[in-house]
């Protein structure tokens, strides 16, 4: 299910009509194209003169603007392109953007993407013509053979007439057959995509089920394993999955099922732990046992996982919320000790954000042989039952060794990542930056403001500032690791910009409540903060997220006064900042124009911006 998207041909007027309100004023659609290539420009920011509403161009280069937008004029900012200012009343249907090598980030400009990246990453025509409703995944796992066989019944509704849809499955896994009603339907494999061709046109609004039968040995790869078979310390098989490469699904972020079932048949001496609520365990009498799980909510494809091992189970509750823990028998005592951190953590997250998002499924922690992953309602854990991260003080400032980084970070994704999800990988700071900031909220909740300040500033050593946090769209490219650490430091800076803790924590709760169980764009985030605060923060969001460099506060000292201004990529960059002048903390409102203020006897070396509250660079002339 996803938020319905009304679309018309380029340049058409779209009337927002309902039975109750009649027809509202017309919306306008504009299409952005690259002048040289004629290709659509995706991911451009289009904003009104007051900057409060920010829109985004889609995969077709199209953006639907609200009624009245053309009366007020518009500004278009796209990475790599010269900005466009449009005067009121002069907005054409098509805008041609001119490449600007000075604005292009060199790291991004050097990136190349393959056809496979585009097939995987783009919300293309055979994805956008349908809306996922449900999966019924039923697999039998040959653990010793590291293989599986099974079926995913994919339920979808057509959003327009069509006879083809795209499902994804890596080449390493065999498509055994695709059953549509009583018929086998043909398909074409192209890289990781499986294009399914129906014998007749499926009509808009119709709901259908496709039985996708598959088998094989999915690839074992990456730090977390993919489809990985290992042994525990006693020589028992231990098979875990991460990522989406082991089962057929519509592999993108924007569209999630409304709910799903996961049935997993395993050797009877092992246990499968998957996502959702355990509905039944059936001994099939042939040496195998089936575990039936039900996920009662939308779920990211990459969250769906199998964890098959010789697990023991223990449980607890937090109010009405069930807490279920799975560990290897020889780690039972360690798990009981370490997993006790889950309860106070959930209390903190509920205090600052809102209720645990998946109460019908409960919360689980599941031991695995890799560091951990945010699998929805079945968070996987492999952090050695020690505080810190794999035995290290993660932020290096003596705070992260007070708690288990993996429990706190991966569980935080239940709120930021699983309940609120980015619509495309390019915007995935919505998951990782926000969740990293949530670690800092945890520290503040448990240990107070001073330690939270030290913790988040400890992340500065991990930031590179070489490429933007928002990556190239539509190519399944995982953006720079700055999306985590700089993302958290940016939110910390935004709190200092807001400069009112009551307002800030209210905004954070409101943000979570507004977008819970939704898949959103970064432009939704910007518009939310602008509207709630009634202030144009677009230059701040744009500089931190769409450019590599930090804003630089420049200062020059002369005759008991200081001149100061911002140097930034965003031409109209404008952000308040606090400075420590002698013993006092003062707020300045620098712009990109020089301003000056008296020093009143404060020595230049005693005048410094509060870089612990604002993540910026400082240059003295
Ligand atoms: Zn994460």
C-alpha cells in the first residue's frame, strides 16, 4: 500500500475534485528535463517564494504543484544544475535545466551506474502501475544444503490498465513457475528483475494474486551474510538471512504490503524466528516443523528475515507489549543479562516519540552470528553480549560503553526505518540519520543532556563532508556514511536553531505521529518543519543534506568589533548561531552578507561559535 499518487500527462491541469468539496482550484504539473540529454531530472527541489512548501520532481521529472503556485512564482534547485527562478504567472509546462559543473559534487559526478542499478532502483512503469497489498511467503529450507524452495503469493491492485509487472529476484535463484489463477504465465528475466507478462490486460482497480514459485541457493555475501549458513559453537547449523536477495518481492522502498504471512519449514531440531507474531508451530511428521508467522503491518522487503538455529526462548512484557527473546542455549544467561536493556530503551523511545509501532507483532530480539539488523519486530542481535559496539567505545567519548549499541540502534529503527521509511534509497537518512539521532535521545533520556551533548559530538570524527547526504535517486545507491553521523549532528544543530526544548520535543513527537507507518520523501521532512515552525528552513536543510560542505562562519576582528558572515553553497544561506563571547552565550543571525557587532572588550581568542551546539566550520581572518 502507498499514498495514492494522482498523475496526468505532462503539463495537464489536474483538478482535485471530491463529492464533498467540488472542484478545487487547478494544480499545475511541471516537467523538468536536462537541456543536453532531454532526460527527466528527478529529485529537484521546487519551492514557493516563502520557502515553506517544498516539492520534489519524480522519476518522470514531474512535480505536481498546489493550486496558486503559479501565481506566486517558484524557485527550482537541483543538484548539478543552475538554479531557476520563475516569476509569478510565468510558469511553463516544461523547464529545461542547465548542467553546472561548479555545483556538481566531484564524488557524485564520478559515480557510474549500471542498467542493473537502474532496474533495481527506479520506480519504473511496471512498478508504479500496481500497489502491493500482501505477501504470503511459504518456504521450506534445506539447512544443510543451504538452499530453499517455496512460493510467494503476491497480492496487488492495478493502479492503471496494464499487462506487465516487475518483481525482483537475483539470478542465483530459479523461477520455477508463475501461476496466475489456473494458468502459468510467461516472464522475462533481466538482471535482478523478473517481468511478468499476463495473458490479458489487467484493469485499473482490480486485485490479483500471483503465485511465484522459486528454488535454489541464494548468494551468501556482504558483512551481514545475505543467505548464510554458519555453525554455532556446538556445531549446530545456524542459517540467517539479511537483505532481499533470497525471495521474490517488489524490491523497492516506496510500496509496502499492508500485511504478510511467513511460513517456514525447517528440520525439527531447529527453530525459525521470523517477523511478526508466531501463529503456530506444526510438526509435519517427516522430521520437519513449520513455523507460521503473521506480520500485521506494512513491512520493508529488506526487513523480512529467516533466523534458523537451535534457539531457546524467554519472554517478558512491558505493559501490553510482548517482549520475546531468542538466544542460543549456551548464551541464555548472557542474553537474560544483556537484553534487560530493551525495556528501559523502549520506555525512552515511547516517551520521546510515541508508542511502539508494531504492538500486534510484539518486540523481539534474536541472536545472530553477525552484528545486527533492524528486521521489523524481530531485531537481530550479534554484539557479543557486551556494551559498546563489537567491544569498542563506538563514539570514543566514554559514553557508548554504558549500553549495548546494537540493541539501542537497531531497535531504534522500529520507529525510524520501519514505522517511518524513506521512499527511495537516496533519502535513507530518514532512517539512518534519524535513528542515529535517536541514540542521542536515548543517552539524554538515560544519562542527561551533558552526556548526550558529548555523545553526539563524538560522531564528528566519523564525518567526511565529501559528498551530500541525499544521494543520487533511482539507482539503489546507498549514500555516504555521513547520512548517519552528519545526519544526527544536523538534527542536533536543528534543535539549537529551534532553541526551545519544549518546542523541539513537541516537534519530534509530532513528526513521528505525522509520518508513522508512512513512506516519505525528504521534501516531506522539510515541509513539515517549515510549516510547523512557520519559518523557511529550506536553506539549512539544503546546505546540510544536498551539499557536501558544512556552512562556514567567517569572522574578522578589528578595533573591538567583529565582522561575521556565512560562507555556504546555498546562496541565501541563513541560520542563527550561538557564540561564546567571554563568559556569555549570545545568539547571532548571520547571513551571507557581512554584519558586525561590538566585542565590548572580549579578546578575539575568547570569541568562538558554540560548535558543540551547531555543527559548523569556523574561519578567522
Ligand atoms: Zn541503522
